[in-house]
């Protein structure tokens, strides 16, 4: 039982990161019907920027804030210079553009930061907290609390603010949104900025737990995409649920079966979901999206 509790704690921590990445996928998908495969690079850029800003002597809170701001600028640039010029392209072409952007950002990160592996110091120490016979690091709590705060903030943004409602209107029908005076281009730009901010937040939260390098975003992006599929692509709360569930399944599977199958377990789960319920656990079975 204690071993299961330990796996659940680890699973919720990992799942929280997947949830933030998946939420970024969901926001872009809702706004533009595009799967942004550069989302994992937002995680990497956020983490690496914070690491090097901290190394340069910037205070920790300022380094985190500036790292998120830098990643948001990258997200805005991706939309402005890569996505917007291809506005009449097919969805498949746009997805290929995001894959190309992912490769470009990874190459730029290699040139800027090199191949070395880096880490961030924990936010508030590394003394484990004992729960029964299980332990939890303070940074794990930061990850879960930070993810919860980000999810609530995103939910409030879409439910209560005019800009959030405008983005949702664009997701339902772009032409109708344009006809009632909504600047569709601007809403798409905001969506990419918000998605980048979530990716950067995930990177900053996870960097004190796991080491980061120029190519760390690849697997995190794929896992976030799997979480979005598991929860239901286009469903924000489904993305969060899918991330948490995927993290728990992956950790328990790695603990009770073999850690060597950790990544394979996640992708196997997605294949099963695609066969049984392609719309995801919280997605609509119909072709209409929410």
C-alpha cells in the first residue's frame, strides 16, 4: 500500500506536467484546429531560459518571470511569422509547419545552450516530507499546486473574461466571430502566447526535478499530446484529466512492470483509447467539438 501511495504521488507530479502541456495543445487546437507540435519546445525554452538567467545572477522569481515572458515572445513569433502567413493552408500543412518550427527551435537551443544537461535548484529546499512510509519532495508540491493554479486561471480566463469568450467564439465559428467584430487574428495570437506561457510554466516547475537540455521538449511534447488525446482533443478539462491519468498509469506501470517500459506504456494506452474511444474520455463522440 505504501508503495502504491509513492507511485501515486510520483504519478500526480508527472501527470501535472503532462496536464499543462496538454492544456497548451488544447488551447491552440480550439483556436485554430491545429495541433502545435512545437509545444514541447515551449517547455524546454522556459526551463533553459530560467536556468541561464539564474546563472547570470538574476533573482529566482525574476528569472522565472522573464523565462515565461521570453517563451511567450517565441510563441507570438511562431504565430506571426509561421502560422499567420499560411492562413489559407490546409490543416495538415499547418501541422507540418509546427513540426518544422519545433526542429528550428531545437536547433536554435542547441546553438545557444549547447548539448550539456542543466537543472534548476528547488523552489524551497529538497528535504523530503514523510507521508506514512512514502515521501514527497517540496518541489512535487510546487508542481501540483502550480498546475492547479494555472488550470484555475485558464478556466477563469475562458469563462469570465471577454477575451477568453472571444477565443471560444473563434473556436466555434471563425467566420461568425469575425462578422460580430472579433479580431480572429488577434485571438489566435493570444492563444499562442497563452499556450507558450503554460509550456514555460511546466518547464520551470519540472526543471528542479529532472534535468533539462536542448532536446528535452521532444518527449514532453509527445506525452502532452498523448494526454490531450486521452482526455479528448479540444477539451480543456479533458486535457488536464488526461495528463493526470496518463502520469499515474505510466508511473504505476513502470513501478510494477518495468521502468524500461515507461514510455511504451503511455503510447500503448493511447493506442487503446484511439481504438475504443477516439474522442477521448471527456471528448464528445460526435464530430462537433466543444
